[in-house]
C-alpha cells in the first residue's frame, strides 16, 4: 500500500514537471529597486518553470571573455571609461534570446533598463523573430516589486555574505546561527561594498530616475502588475507563481 502511494506521489510530481516543461511561459520581467528581492524571485521562477535567466551583465562578460565581435567593441568602449550603448546591449540580448534554451521563456535580469530598451523589446517580440509558427505574440509578463524605502535600507545594509560559499544572510531578518559566521563552512561573513549605506543610497536614486520610466512604459501599455514586496519572501513567491500560472491558464 505504502509503495503504491509513493508511486502515486512520484507520478503526480512527474506529471507536474512535464506540464511546466511543455508549455510556453514567455518573457518575464521583474522590476524593482535594489534590495527588492528580484534576484531571489528570479531563481525561484527558473527552478519552477525550468527556464533560463538572461542577465545583461553575464552576456556582456561572456562576449568580452569569448572575444566575439561585439565583445571586442564593448571592451574598447569600457576601456575608454564609457558606457556600452543601448544598440550594443540590445544586439547582445537579441542573439542570446535566439538560443534554444529561451524558446519556452526566460527571466530578464537587468533588461530592459530604460524605456527605449522596453520599446525595442516589444518591437523584437512583435516581429515574432524566434518562431513564426506561433499564432500569438508572447508579450512580457511584467511584475514590479514595490518595497518601502526604509525597508529597502534595512534589507540591504543588513546583508552579510560568505566569501567562500556565497550564501547570503541578513542580521535583522535572516541571521546566521553564530553572529557573523557562515552556518555552512564557518567562514567569517563580510559586508559587500555594494551593500554599504553610502553606496546604496545613490543606487536607489539612480533606479528612481532611470528605471522608473520602464515601469511607466509598461503601465501605459496596461501590462504592469504591481506586487507588495514588503511581504515575506515565500508569500511574494506564491503571488508571482499565481500570476504566471493565471497568465497562461
């Protein structure tokens, strides 16, 4: 009897996994300021729906490391202390989205960062570049995580990371068992430079000035979904999964 029950559970899990891997999710865009939890939620979406995370930072580094034509151009631009242009970033993204692992969907990380990039992405998807046989366009599912400013500061300035295994803690919300010591390998925890107050305040200001127009763009198109990011992490995840599931029900 117990063996039969175990087989039933395994079959249910296998069927659930098959359903997740057989349907198209499409592009997913998570918006929100630094510390809103975009990284954590992106990883959970990837694990549940088995789709890749497409990071502009990773794409840029890969092109430079592999010495591609675009990488050579980007390397020269950065060597001059200049920002890589939208045109160059967009072309790298376009080539990445054509790869087979993006066919069912992907989570965009760090893109679109401007309203111009959001418009470019819509134009690319409207062209149905990747699969002309699809009868409908896969517009991005855009979810903005709204978090109170003071809560952001508490989250970010309280973060501590293990330089050995990379695990992240928070002295206020998720502390290590022993103060400032990693539970996994006993390494002394550190505060990353990006998590210091004097660094994070300008980053939040930059987000508000540069990235908020992206949310405004999707708001005008009626595709922006706002979610309370002040809720516990698991609750936010449940809401996101419900949004994605309902979108493709």
